[in-house]
């Protein structure tokens, strides 16, 4: 069988089984969080289903929490991470 990328591409998600991404850390721009949010916004616009689970606190908290795909868990102590 000839090589084809389609044979090796996993399906990303379906509405019934969204994939999950996570972030745990300070919610600041210098951690690259705005870059991640822009990328996730693009996936969201393309209809790819996922949940972004976020733990932490910082100046970008409100920006993170207003997105419909975010499950915000708040500040998580080091001994529980």
C-alpha cells in the first residue's frame, strides 16, 4: 500500500468525545498563554471539539475564563498538583 498521511492521522475529536488539554501555572503573558489561547480560538472556529482545563491564577485569569471551552479549576496548591 502506498504511503498516505491519511492512514496515520488520528481523528482529533467528535462532539461526543472532545479531547482535553491542560495548563497548570501562573496565568501570565510571559508563559505564552495568549499564544495558546489564540491557537485554541482558531481550533474552536474550525469546529474542533475540546476542553482546556486550567489551574492557576494571575492577570490573564478573566481573559482565560471568558472562553466557553475552558474548565477553570482555580489556584491549585503545589502539594495537590
